[in-house]
């Protein structure tokens, strides 16, 4: 595999050019690029600029609206439903999180469910918006159906991620940002490209048998929920995924379960949708709504130090604090640049040519 | 194994007698009994009257205060911290959930973190209090350290359950109520009593190797997080457990991580606590803060029907809706009575004798 390294600035400008060419207003293009860049900076390569072509294809099919009228359609002092008007999730999600944060500033907490949206990038971006305000951030989304609930032999749920982010004192924020499937689809794609076997418990084949063949997912199989099988708690992973689906879509009026529109343009959305677009859910809670923020941060620092110094199974190993590896990536890549795999570079340059914009240097 | 079956009323009266004898005010004794009975009714036998002797032993050691001054010590319109004054979690938790519900009635949502509490029974009881008000209920608690985070060879987290409950229309509420460990301690105790091997991935031994011997937990081993190992996402189970710990204790000022006081009276709490007692976290959100409750319930009914009718791997199998089995138990046991295993019956009758109260018939 060959990687090309780009500066953050270079990739950011390219990404903005793409969104501008789609017709996004300048502020939206800037925001959407910021969300994608954050993913590449944090080492989550599957959710960054690698997805740009996919967004463009959905826009070409008129499934993404470049100039949406994103708005609150229902609210109380601390809750709201946002209609994303089929906009980029990369724009709709920060809008909704801002609504949650503004409510939290006044009333202590804010909770927003979103309908009629699209793929929102990494959940962590949105949750971290709250952390910057000394709040706890919550961010979830449903996603195209790929996961079979326990006992099922069909795909009824997405990898539906859940994210909780907490501000610390001297340490980076604690960010729990996780797909509720045993393995995210990105991990499977790596094994598919390399044609390597995967651990049992990630996928089942078309007959519902666990399989180590990564290609089974594309051959009628399904991803498995976190826990993998009933003995190991797959009903819990299924329960978490269901929770994300209900908070994101049943609550807002988006599509849920098997009706969630596919992220890829070559698959058509359901002809009989049960709602509008895909759904998200966001929350923000002021730390000082519970105790002084400095006390919370002191104790979270102490929590982090205790876990970091835990006795480990192997010498030299360390317990990883959630969000710590992504933070380390971000520090490194801001300075040293962002490596992009050559197939993605080629794809982006073809995209540039098609759109008639300047490619990646 | 021999079971004796008791009517709900019979067990409830016995349980109230025990709490009254401990010195609990009548309303508290009634409430605490209601929480325990709900567990036995819902088929979660490990968290019901089987724990009564344990509560009494903690009270004898003055670690449970039978006449606590439970109160809000910090708040905003939609957030609060409650000090449980070392009371029974069975009393403190419903108090805190009521605070969350009252805030939600006025402002749309309410969130309460609790310190200085004790074991609160099943998480589902408290979350279901919100469901009765057409709200979404959230309930979490930290717990005595038994679980090793990914890579660790020590117990730093409890089985820290997370619960989300949603009101449906024609169906019972959807209740996701789950320990964030691969298997709850109760399942392990069953295997220990029967001297049967357990699946790999539930526990590791004192050297950090996965083990099928259920006794390893008592021999320096640890429970494993949901996901079991790194390949299958144990870092996600660890992240969820960390989330529960931070929301319940770092946010409220309770003990967290390895400092959480043990639930058993024969183990002493840390001599250098980092907070007070154990911690909980509760939330309530009005459904009609997002969309009309009737619309939500119609769609949740549709969600339930779609999942119940899913294609399954084996014929005759069905996808289980979270909370459905517990609801079925409750309907059955309200009519046919509650079976209690003989060792528990004997334990309860010895307790009655010690306390000088009427035993179980």
C-alpha cells in the first residue's frame, strides 16, 4: 500500500472546493470540510476525505441537498427536533448540536433528535463541540442496515455509533466513540482488500453461520452486534444499536431499522419509507449543572491516571484511555501531515477532474 | 434445585417487615420492597429478595443508613446532584428519578447524578418510572470493581449497567437494561454453584488468560467487558462501563473505578475514598418534547412488529424485543407467584429469626 502525505491545509482547501462546487454556501463548505478533516486528523481514515466521492454521488442523485433549510420544527426549553432538509449530515449535525448547547447554556442541558439528514461523519466531532463549552457531549446516529440482531438472518440495524465525550483537566477529553457492532465496516473493508480472514464473530454468512471470510458480508451475510453471539452478549450490542435507532429516528421522524436509506448511491432507498432520511441524536449537559467544573476535571484526571497506571497483563502494555489514541494522531498529523492511501488519492483526483476543479497536489 | 413459590403479596409483606425492622420509615420500606419485588417479578432473581440479607449486613455495619436525609445539593432547571446520605439505593434512586421527572415535566428533560448511595436494585425499575409519564427513561449505576479493562490485569470497573426505556403503544415498553460486562456476575454464580464450565470470554484468570473455570473470578481473576477481547470489541464494553462510571460518580462526587465500595459487608471499603458511596445517573425526556407521543408510539409499535417478524436463522426462533421476556415473566408471576430457590428461602427465614420477625410461610 502506498500513501501520499498532504498537509491539513492542502486537504482542507481541496475538500472545500468540492463542497463549493456542489453548490454549498461558503460557511457550509467550510464546516463540512472541518468535520471530514477532523476524522482524517484523528486517524479515522474511513470517515474522512475518503468519503467525498460518495457524498458527491448522492448529491448527483439529488439525495443530498446542497442548500438545505435546516431548522427546528418542534421544541421545549431543553428538547428539539431538527429537520435537516436532506442536507449534508456534516452540516446538519453541527447545527443540531449547537441547538443542544444553546439550550444547555440556559437550562443546564439540551437534547436534539434529527430527521431528514445524511451521513454525519465521525460522532466524536459533534460531541467534542460540547466539550469545548465545559459540557458533556452525546452524539449518535443510525445508519444503513448491515447488522443482524441476535437470532436474525437479515440486516435490520446499522453499525449505529454512540459517543460520549467528557472534558478533563490536564489530559485530553475522554471520548468514547464506538460502533455498536462487533467490528465497524471499515475494519472489514481492510480485510476484504487484503483478502485476509477475519476473527469469528464479526460476520455471519447468508445462512446465519459465523464466518471468517470477509467477503461473506457482500454475499448475503450480515455484520454481528457487539458481543458477537448470545453467549457473549450479542443481545446487548443489539440493544444498544436499537437504543441509537429509537433515539435518532423513532423520536425524530426519520427512517429506522431496515428502512434507513443506504449510504451508497448505487442502492436505492426504500420505496415505502417510514420517515425522512436518516436520524441523529445529540445531547449537551453543563458540567457545572452537577458540580463545579474544576472539581469534575480534577477527579477525571485522577480517574485517567489510575487507569493509565493499572497493572497490565503484558509488561510494557498500558490501559488505553478512550479518545487518547485519536488525540495522539491529531497532534502528530497536524504537524507531519495526513497520509492518504493511493487509491483514495486517485479517486479524489478523478473527482476533481469530473467536477472541473483543482486536484490534490 | 428446589423452588418454593410465593405470592407477590406474601414476599412483599415479608420484605417490608425486614426494612421496617432495619428502622426504615414506612414509606421507604414500602418503596424499597417494591423495587426488589419488581426484580423478582421480572425474572431477574439475582437482584430481588435474594439480596435482602446483604442489605441487612451492610446496615449492621452502619454502611447503610436506614433514615437518610436524601436531598438535592446542586441544581439548574434541568440538572441536579443528589446526596443519598448513605441510604438504601432502593430509596435514593427513585427519589433522584422523581427529581429528573419533575424537571422534565417543566423543561422537557431532567438529569440527575447521585452520590453517597448504595446498590439500587435493577436499573429498569427507575427507567420505567419515566415511561409511566410518557417519557424516555435513562438509568445507570456504578458498582463494586470486578471487571478488568482491555489489557488490564486488575479489577477497575463494576458490571456498571446502562438502561434505556421507551414507551410503546400496543406493546410493552422497550427496555434495554444491560450490564456492560460480557456476562453479569449472577450468571457466573449459577455456574459456580453448578460447578460447570463457562464460555471463554467471560472471565480471565489471575494471570490475565481467558478461562472457562467459573471459580477463577474468586481466585484473583476478573470479569471481562462486553466484547470479551480486543478483537471482538472489549474496548467498547470498557468504554461503555467507563461512561457509566463517569456519569454516575465523577459527575456527582461518588467513588469511581477501583474505589467503589464493595457490595458485600465482609469486604471493607477503601481507606482512602475519592468520593462518597456509590454513584448513579438518571434521565427523563418527555416524548412530546420531540414529537407527539402518539406518533412516537405508533412508530415504535411498527419498529417492534418489523423486528418480531424478522427472518431468523432457525425456524421457530424469534428476534427478542428488549424488555419483552421480563414483561412476560411479570405477567406470569403476578398470577402464578414467584419461585424462590430453597437456599434463598432458608437464608431469608434465618434472617427473619435473627431479626425477630415473622418468616416466609
